C-alpha cells in the first residue's frame, strides 16, 4: 500500500485531518437531523410538523437508529468486495445529501405526499449511512502501517471530530428550526453533508493518495501466491475471536452509558438543584457535558498514549479502565441518590451529575476510539470494513438493551439502578483484566510494541 507522504500535522499524516473534516460534517448532518426528527414528527402546529403521537415518533426513531447502526455491516461488505472505501464514501455521501434535502422540501411542494416524501428521505439516509460509516473509520486505520503506535491517538483525534460535529449540530440546527421552522433544520443538515462531500472530493487524492481506492478483497487476493481469495488462517481466526469478545464487553459498556441519556436526563430535570445564584441551569445543558469533556480530554489522552510509548496499556486493559470509569460515574450517581436518602422531594447537588458525566466520558475515550483502532489492527484486510460494521452492530444491540433496562426499572428506584450498573461494570472490568493475556496472545503481535517491524517504522520516521 503506497502512502501519500504529503507531510504530517501534530505528528500525524495530514490525511487524518482530511478524514476528520469529512466525518465532522457528516456527523453534524446526522446529529442535526436527529436533534429535530422526533420534534418534527410530533409537531401539530402550522409549522408543518406531521402531527404524530409521541409513541409513534419514538417507535420510528428507534427503528431508524437501529437501521443506521445495522446497514454499515452491508455497506462494509460491499466496499470490501466491490466498490472500495473511497467510492463507497462518495456514493454514501451523495445519497445522504439527497435524503436530507428531500426532508427539507417545503410541504407546499410535497403535499399531499408529505409522509411518503419523508420516508423516501429517510431511506436515502439509511442506505447512504451504511456505505459511509464503516469505511471512513477503516481508512483512518489505513493511514498507519502495522505496529505504528500512533494509531490509538489518531482515532482519539478522529473521535474529537465526531463530537465537535454533534456539538455544533444541536446549536445550529436547533436554532435554525426554532427561528425558521423545521425544514430549515433539515436544510442545515443537508448543507453539512455537502461540506463533507466537497472536502472528500477536492482533497482526498492529495492527502490520501491511493488509500481506499482499491477494494480490500482485491488488494488481499493480490498479496496471495494463488492470486485468489484464500480461507482465513489460524492467526486471522484468533484475531476475529478477539473482536467478538471485545464486542460483548462493548455491549455491557454502552448499555450502561446510554442509560445516562435517559435516566440521568430525567434525574437532572427532576431531582437536581440547578440553581447558580438566581439563575437556573437548563437541564438540556447537561447533555452537552459529554461532547464538551471529549473535546477537552481527547487530545490529552491521545498525547498520553503516545508519551507512554512501550508502557502504553493494551486494548483489553484500556477497555477495563473504561469499565471502571463507568462504575465511578455511577458511583457519583449513587452519591446523589444517597444524598436524597430515599426522599424524592430532596434536590441533590449538580456536582454529582457533572462528576458522573466526566467519568463516563473518560470511560468512553478509553473504549470507543480504542475499539475502532483495534478493529483496524485485527480485522483481516478483506474483512476490514465488514468488521467495522459488526462493531457498530454491537452499539445497536447495546442501545436496544439500554432502552429495555430503562423501561423496566422505573419502579426499582434510582439507588438500585445506579448501583446495579456500577457493580456490573466493575465485574466486567475485572473479567477483562483476567482475560487480557489470552486476548493479547490471540492478537498475535497486532499490538506488541517491541517487534522488529515497529523498530523499522520508528527508524523510517526518524
């Protein structure tokens, strides 16, 4: 694989920042639409909402987010075998832009088929997303040779782009739809997607060279003596086992983490003293703590991993740290529940919530970008984007489980819920530490930092 050496920025290939920009605007587009989707569906006023019931809207929203996490499996497979990652991203981006602009069509143009047009727009978004999402992450991995220890840091920087996109989206699309109506919000999302496409179209050749242009299965077959697709080797099978084991822990983490969105949101609304002097902090602001902490902490952690060099913990240990951080976050929530002492009229300090979001974010940074990076290290070349799709599939399952837990335990009381999640997270973390040596053996050197290749990479860089 030839790399385009158009220089580095902050010690990383410039291609990383191109992919960062592409992903930032695509995530802006996705979150802008997500922020107003349910509100638009349930709006019954002249602003031109569709007037659905909350139940119908939430049900559609669940199906939509589920499909958004599921289609990358198919899109990843198509890219690996037929299209290549770059072409998949462009086609996916075009389809998503068409989807957003279809949603933005004024009702005067689409009535009496407003609902049909809405479904057409969503369909374009879901298919486009399937082609886009797994491939952009896989290309970040392709910027680095095997054994390059900058990879975890790169994904942490890339992850920051996602969160800048989501932070901007709520503000910009939320304001636009409040001032100019729902269609203006969808229009913002469409323009976000166009920015993302333009960045990719104009700069990819310059900063990515030929990364992602040839389908992975074709590149892989060319490396084999037979010139054909060969069965998986033992090493490849072991590495796939690691991805599957880690996916299981990812489901545990996100099922707890996503609880925060529902349960902690309600907690901040109902049971938290949000007064600073005479000013009451809006409950919705607490939702911005997570992207805010990510943007602050991501660069710190990214540079920490690089500074630690050979002492850098391996992926299973970082995952265990994520579990313990999740538990610490819920320990803060247990503190809040204990402060109430079972009296639901007592309002608790907002510092508990801020602490909880902080620890959850540190956990997320030890797990999510590290997981993306790990999949690109371990997946066999011809399955790279498919395995990235499977990784997002684990998120879909976790979101579903989180919803189930959330709906079942309203009668258990906050203390039982928060401590249950904290204990589960600690057990998962301990299990990971116990399994870490086995998992590292199954990786067959994909993460060892002392191999000769690594020394070569270092001297090549020097």
